[in-house]
C-alpha cells in the first residue's frame, strides 16, 4: 500500500509507521488521519504482523498536534465530527490485540500526545516534549486527551497540563509515568525495536489477554468521550477559539475576551 504522508515498513513481524510531514512538524491533517487509519487496519488484519511502532519523521517532532490550519473554517458540527473520528481511530489503537509502541522523537503536543497515549507503550528521546497546549488556541483536547491524560498521570498533573498548556520534558514525562524509558535520540529506534521484538517473540495469546484486561482496568466511560466531543464542538462556536487559531497562524499572542 502506497502512502502519501506515512512511511510504512514491515520488518520481521513488526510494522514501523513513520508520520511524514516534517515541514509541518508532522501535524495531523485529514490525509494523515485517513492514512494512519489504513495503516492501523493493516497491522490489525495482517497475520504476518504482530505489532507496530509509531514515530515521527525528522528530528524535531513526533507529532505537533492536529493541523491548526484546518481548524480555521471548522464549524462546531464539523469539529464534533472531527473529534469523534479522531477518538475512534485512537480507540482502535488502544483496543488493538497487538502491541503498539510510540517512539517519541520530539514534540508530542495536542493530538500528538493523544496519539502517544493511545499506544500501549511509550519510549521517549531525551529531546521529546509532551503537552496539551489546546488551551492556547481557546479549545480543548478532542482526540481522547481529556480522558486518557488523567488516567495515565493522575488528575492533578493532567489538569495542570491541560489548563496551562505547558510542555513537560521527557524526564518529567518519565517521572509522571507517561513514558517507560528516556534514551539518547540515536538510540530511540534501536531500543524501541528491541522492546517490540522481545514482545513479538513472546506468547501472543497471553499478550493479547494482558492488553485487553489492563485496558478494562483503565477504561474511561463512553460518557467521558461523548462529553469531550461535545465540548470540543462548543469551543468552535466561541470568538476565543477563532482568535486563538488565527493568532497561531499569524505567529502572535492571542487576545482572549471570554466570548
Ligand atoms: N498545525 C499546523 N501547523 C503546525 C502545527 C500544527 N499543530 N505545529 C507546527 N506547525 C507548523 C508551523 O505553522 C510552521 O509552519 P510554517 O513553517 O509554514 O510557518 C512549522 O510547522 C514549524 O513550526 P514553528 O511553529 O515555526 O516551529 P517552532 O520551533 O517555532 O515551534 C512548536 C514549535 C511545536 C512549539 C509550535 O510549532 C507549536 O506551538 N505548534 C502547535 C502546537 C499545538 O498547539 N498543538 C495542538 C494543536 S490542537
């Protein structure tokens, strides 16, 4: 299968998926989301593939978020549909019976942090930075972040990150329990592949059961995701969101007015 915004490579039983839009810090536009969906389906359906690593192209970013340029003309209804679609894709990864590992090589912001959180395992390069900066645009995380972040790092830290939009370093992310390991950039893929090869040589049925049962322990409610999609949509009816998105694209500070 030929992809436009992904580089997909199968080696042994492992699928390596690289999001490839380095000039936009691998931001998730609709083409990336469609292709990621296809690549995830490929991992799920191919019998010769036992799991996948997701990473970002270039040295700067894993994924710097959803594509903010595509937010410019988004109506609240379209925003809701976008949120539901993104939630569905990330839930597909989270619910996969095969392990997915995020090799976080740089910025994992907004949808990038949400994508990493949907994976079962995360290893970060020392250069990685994590955050949910949507608040700076006058909006909220819409691809499951409001649900997964509190579950993974606790409510206090999650609220702090989401309400301030501040980024954390890879070491902080490790302290928070968001990543299992922090490694030099040159070792990121080697370590990630080694971990996945270890899993893939293991008992795949036991692995499938662990993924399923552990997820049940951490399950967010459907209500939580529905509330997120609704709230994401409502943000797009505000003047603050229009201002926040415009300000990012004009490379200036937003002036929020509470409208
Ligand atoms: N959507 C669309 N484009 C994005 C993007 C995003 N989420 N993140 C970065 N880009 C683009 C920039 O607009 C810029 O494009 P240009 O060269 O055509 O102007 C390019 O990627 C490089 O980014 P730039 O902002 O110039 O790099 P920087 O080093 O100054 O800053 C970040 C890096 C990650 C701090 C900054 O790009 C950023 O804040 N990105 C948005 C993060 C975010 O809010 N994500 C959540 C979205 S819901």
